[in-house]
């Protein structure tokens, strides 16, 4: 394990070349946000943050960057989890379009939902969220960086839904949306 981890610790962010080889490492990011190596939980937050800083998505697969190679890992749903949601501009004097949603991920990323970090609807990779027809239900996620998204934890999901506003368009069903940084982000049908 130490040899594999040394390769990752010594990786240079953003560095890649035509000689980059692809391999595999038995690391899993679970839908709960927990990381494991060969089935054993990685319990040191500093190590998880280090791995997360080297995480990239390429061709729909997730890799850890290491010198001259990319190590493919398994991700059950999305690589990050929103563990805290703060709402700025939430007073009675504030207008809804002035509201800002700030999030914190399980790896300590602090972001403001907006143009650079949009809220999008992505399918959940778990059968738990299939509808009666067996189709996967789209749930909100936030772009963290470079094609890497964070799913909302159950608690932060409910906080987000509490901020939702209904809207209808001519000929469409009622939709829910939430505002942040002056942008309306859809949350799906009512």
C-alpha cells in the first residue's frame, strides 16, 4: 500500500503527458462520502483531502493523478458530498434574488452556488431513487471543479428544498427552483 500511496503523495497537480499510463487502485468513494482502500475505511481526513486534490474525471471514469500515471478508482455515485448549506441574504429585508447558497463538501471545499459552481440535476446511481417506472430520479448536485460534482447529503437536501420556489411556464408543469447569486436553478417538477 505504501508504494502505491507514495506515488499519489508525490503527484504534481495538473501535470500530464502523452506518456501517462493508466492503471487501477482499489480505492472506493462510497455514496455516503466515505473513502476506502481494499475495503478498509480511510479514516484520516487529511489523507482523504490529499486524494481528493488529485482526483480527476476522464471519459466518465474517476482517476487519482500520480506521476506519469492515472490510477482508476471506483465511485458509487458522485465523488463529493455537500455536508453543510448556508444561506446568505435570508432576512426579511432581503429579496429572493439576493440570496446566496454557500456549501461545504466532505473534503472541506467551500463554494458559493452560482455561475462558477452551478447546481444541476444528475441521476442518482442507486436503485433507492428509482421511480415506479424504474427510471433513475435526477437529484441536485453542485459542480465542485473540473467535472467533479457533490451530491447533497440528506440533511442539506431538505434544507435546499425548504428554499425552493414554485414556477410555471406556459404549457409546462409546475417546476421547483432555487435562487443563488441571482441565478434560478431548477430542482424538478412539483
